[in-house]
C-alpha cells in the first residue's frame, strides 16, 4: 500500500478526511482476489469496504487483487463514458498499469474519470468482463422502453444517439455496449446473475434516485432492507463489495449516509436479514413517525437511540434534523457537531438542514443551526460566506445573500458560476450596481464563454449602461450582442432601431 495523505489532498480531499480514509484502504490492501466467492445474504461476508467515490472504489478493487465475471453496479448512473480520441492512448496506458497493480496512474486521467469512465477502465484492465447495471426502477427496464432509456442516456449522461446504436431489448433486460463496455441493464426484480462471480458496487445514489423517480417509494431503513432481501434471493456469488457513500454532483443526501453501515452489517451478519435487529426496528419506527410528522414522538425515540449508540454519526445527524423540524436550531447544531466529530463528511449536513428550514420559512431556525461554532473552524471563509448566501437565497432573502456572495467572490479565482449567482441575486434584490458589476466580472473572467454560451450578458449590460446614460458603453455591448447572436429576436430589434452599429474599436 503506497497511497499517502498528500495524494488524497492533491485530488481535492481535505487532509483530515483523507487521514480517516487511509486506515480503511490499508486494511484491504493485499487481500488478494483468490478467496472463495460467497453468496451475499446467505453466508457471512467480510470483504466489503466503504469508499467515498468511484475512483477510490476502482483503486480498491485493483489493490485487493480482484477479478470476477461481472461488475454488478447498483447505481443511478452507469459510470461509463466514451473515451475521447485524444485520451485513448492515456486510457490504454492506465489500463495496462492497472493490470500490474499500479493504481497511481488513475490520477493521471482523474479529470476524465471524475465525469464517469471508471467502470470502462476497470473492464479494460481485466477486472471483469461485463457490467450489470442495476437501474433504479420499479418497472422492468424493457417496459420503460428502449427509446426512453436511450433518451435518458443522451439527456442525463451526455451520450450521442450513435453511441447507443447496439443497445437492444433482450427479454426483460437491455443489452449491448456503452463506451465499448459490454453491459446489461436491469432492475433488481429482473436481475439474474446465473453462476457468474461478481464484484459488487453499491452506490447510495441508487436509493435517493429511487425516491426521486417513484413518489411512493419510502426512502429509509425499511426499503433498504427490502432491497437487500431481494438481492439475497438472487444468490449472487460475490468476491468483493464496495459501498460508495458519496457521488458526483452531491446527489446523495448526507442523511442516508448511514445506509452504508447497514449494508456492511447485513453482509457480515446475514441473519439480520432474517430477524431484524432491535436497533434497526426502532430506526424504522422513528422514520415512520417522521413521515407522519409526529416529530416529538420521533425525537423521543431518536433520543434513546443516540444515548445507546453515541458513536453512530447517522443517528446523531437524524436526531439533529428532527430537532430542527421541532424548531430547536441550536440543539440541532449540537447534534450535527457530534456527527461531524465522528465522520467529517457530515459537515455538509449543516447547510442541507439549514436550507430546508429556510425554504420552509423557518429562517430563525436556519440561522441558529449555522451559528454552531464548528462551522467557523471547519469551513474556509469563502466557502462559509457562499453557503450562508445560498441559505438566504433559499429563504427568499436576496438582500441578505448579496453581501455574503460578494465577500466570497473577493477571495479571487475565475468563478463564472459564482458571478452568475451574484447577478441573479442582485437582480432579485433590485441592486442595479451589483447587477452591472457582476456582469462586467463575467465578461472579464471569460469573454469567449459569454460570447458563445451567454450572449445575453452583453445585452443586459447594454440595458444597464443605457439606463445610467452611458450610451457609448451601451452601444458597444449591443454591438457585441448582435455579433454573437445575430438571429436572436432581441438582436434583430436592436438592428432595426439602429443600435449596435458602432464600430467595435
């Protein structure tokens, strides 16, 4: 095992978090892939590791010497991508290195892998022959419709229709290739592993996506156990399991992070899938009370649970969320602080809950939550101001958000998204000077991007300059707008009114 804390920090992970992850990876290093496969849910299985993202999952499979027939990928997205021609040689080289156990090369192409591509690289490296993607759908994927599924891949995953030409319905499945990787797409009900051995990759985004796509789906411990029991019935022969707790775009709410612990324990102790442990029964009862908005009863139950299991970060977090719903912001912050002390990844939970309270019109509760002293220690000042600004936007207070976002922007960096957010916030607050300065900053940051993707910025600046009597500046902006988007209806009108005809120099 050669991974160092410095290498984790280089990929943008805080050193404190990296330090927590190192021991987990050390434990599995050198396990080897020769252990006998076990039937998940039927036999005790201890070759399971929690990881933070798919890059670490791939690294873990390689460093533990895994090989199997299938990669069973339980996820909301495929984590495969078409390799651009310019990267083909680099990806081929990375796959060759992985075959010899050299995982450091992964981070040479991290920017490509970070936007998906990890599973394709694993297939090229010979870790498995096929990806079986367990798609979050109650309907059979065949019943979803091939065209509907392809359109999802185009819209949500960035594939072209030509990349999907060999996908076809085969019985209850969809089969073909994605990015050159043989793939079978199915839901959990239709999944049939046969006699194949598998590396299994749970991603918690599967469960949050099930809730998003199926309004009647109850996200929580009960539905997770139902899923694990269905998986048990498939008699899947597994060599290794990873549980990915986070994912790209933060699609996984921190509130379901505890599910990783439930998955690990259920695999280690398959009897828990026959007789539900008392702890889990009480968690299910408390979740049911929350769904019924019986917050006091839920808090009483969670209070007992955190007394019995004080080192369970997930319970500390959900107790905090329950207290917030009761209007007790400071007490919520105290429990979130305990969750953070146990697991640093719970830091984002402060603002997840605060934003929820803000959108519910409970701004005083939100402000109490984020008054927790730990936030001043854990966040850099730019990040703290940005998150506070977003919280006030969620609560409908753009005038309070604006100075915080401006303060975040003063820390530098070519942050186009932040400049756009400041413009929209200033517009909602009716702050014309800030609107103009944010648009000017956008042009300064990336004029070419504005020209190609956001030509409306030139037009809006023209309108603002004109309202201030700065006609020369206005005409220049109108000219840039007409040149960048001559077919826009507003550009046509500007031409008719003789605006935008001044020479650009």
